[in-house]
C-alpha cells in the first residue's frame, strides 16, 4: 500500500504518513488503532510485531560473539 493510499484511508496527508514511517513523528494509541484498521490488521497484532522486533534489537549479543572480540 502506498503512503498516499494509507493517508486517504486515515483521512490525513501523505506527509503525515511519511513522517510516522520515518520515525519523525510518533503516534498515540488512538492513531495506532486507526493505522491498524486502515491496514486491515488487528491493532494488537501490529503492536505485537513491533514489540517482537524491539526485543530482538535489545537482546544482548551471544557469548560466542563477545569471545571472538577478545
């Protein structure tokens, strides 16, 4: 789906969608639900996917990786 299509579904501008996508603008809980509905996905599914990606980034490196650096 293009930013323009999503913006139309949200009743907002392509610039708004672009800023959200790039992380220049954070969205609140109500906007999260609106984004999910516009994308046709369950809001909790969208949030769950984000939390999984975030957890993967925050996990410490394995001991093997740090042992190779020594």
